[in-house]
C-alpha cells in the first residue's frame, strides 16, 4: 500500500451524518426538486445517491455480497461506465420514494454503516482501492477518508442548491483537502521531469496550507510541506480546490481562479486532477 500520512476522519463521520439529516429534515417540498451542479439530478437525487452509497457499502463490504457483472471490467473507463450505470439506475428507482421515506432510510442505513466503520482495522487493506488516487490497494483509513470526501461534497452540493450555509470551517475542510489532494500525483503520472523537480501548492482559507509535489525516481509524490525551490507554483482558495477536485469546476473555470507561476507545463496537469471516479 502507498505510504501516506494518515488522515483520521472516523470521529467526524457521525457529525457529518447528523448535519445531513438535519439539513434534509428542514427542506421544504420545493427544495427537494431544485437542480444542482450534478446535471440532470435534483437535490432529492443526490440524497438518494448518498443512500445508495451506504447500502452498497454495507452489502459489498460488511456482508461480502458481490454485484453481478453483465460484462468484464477491463480498464478504468469500463469501471467508470459501470459505476455510472449503477448510480443512474438507483437514482431513477429512488424517485418513487418520498422525501420522508428517503430521509428515514438514510438515518437507519447511516447508523449501520457508521457501526461497521468502527469495526475496521484502519491499517488493514480496504475491500476496494481508492482508484482515483492511483491505488491498487488502499488501507481502510484511506478508504474512509475517501468516503468522507464523497459524503461532504455531495452534502455541500445540496447546501449550495438550497442556499444553506456550508460546512466550511477548518474542522471539516482540513481532512477534506488533505484527502482530495491525494488525486494530484495520479494526474502527473505521465508528466516527465528531471529528478528533483517540484510544484508548490498553496491553498488559502479554512483547512488550507502548503503542499509540495516532487518528482523522484520516476514517480510524483505529494508531501505536506512546500518545497524550498519549486519549478512551478499554484495558489488557490479552499473553495476552488474542493470544487475543482470533485468536478464542480471545469479546468477553464478553475484556471480563472488559480494563480500559477514558474514552469506552466508543470502546472497544467493539476487542472485535470479528480478525486472522484468520472
């Protein structure tokens, strides 16, 4: 398993779940039908997608109940297409459910999935790797961090759609950004550079900080400190960072919001980094 500094999100997950339920229980009928950044989906569809994530986690990981495949999954694009099909079919079926039923199911499934997470050895291999980080094997703690980013950013999409305040203070944003940035080395996988080349990443605002991407022995590695003499540098807000890395901004939109300096060739791959399967 890749060596990473551990990001412990387990203590945050119950609070994040309660924030979601409180948010959903306070929506009016019109809010549930609001559009959002997930094109073609309503607020209710995002909530249904979160329920699917809980039920799928319990079935596949806790209960070892495998999904039957219609065809072999041979490469990354096959996996994305398969997951997109699963997501779409569930959301379509869940449109039959009322908001009250959906919220009740989210509460029950959420309690079960949080109890399951408590049973996991954080250092043991996860059932599935965090593929967007380039992993073929991931530790459970990293898979939980991925789950945290999934739950946080979909909840934030709902909050944006209905005009609710975001969960954007440092307590939430610190672990979020530290996890999302693990997608950046994978975006640089095919970028050739001399040994010792580096890119400084500075994120301003809640949860922000300094990171360095360094090229060493043919591999790009992310570190939690700024390099001393980087060949390139990027500076952006925490809001821009999470939106770009979860497909909430296009590369063009992000470029208008991010300051770059130095070797522009070493900055460009950052705009294609994604911490979601898409």
